[in-house]
C-alpha cells in the first residue's frame, strides 16, 4: 500500500490528472448548486406574482356588493 501511495504521489502526471479530475467534479457540483438556487429564486418570484394577483382578485371581490358577487359566481358555477 505504501509503495502504491509513494508511486502515485511521486508521479507528476498522475497527480495532475487526479487534481484535474477533482477540480472538474468540484466545478460541476458548484454549477449544479448554482442552477438549483436560480431555479428556486425563479419559482419564488413566480409564486409571489401569483400571490399578488390572487390578493388583487380577493380585494376586487370584497369590494363588490353581495348581489353582484352572487351574480358573478353564478357564471362560474358548474351544472
């Protein structure tokens, strides 16, 4: 085992290949995490805008008189 480790640590070509492989894996992992963060931010912004629209609709419905709400809801009712 010691001979194998000594050979690997003493050979610059193998060290370079291993270092490149570790760097590539680290970079790929970093990119994956960055992409996931961007997607979470995009979804949060989309949900916030949908919540704004839902609040606007709730406010508009709350401002209508009861008779107008009943009439409006009849058009949405399924038979």
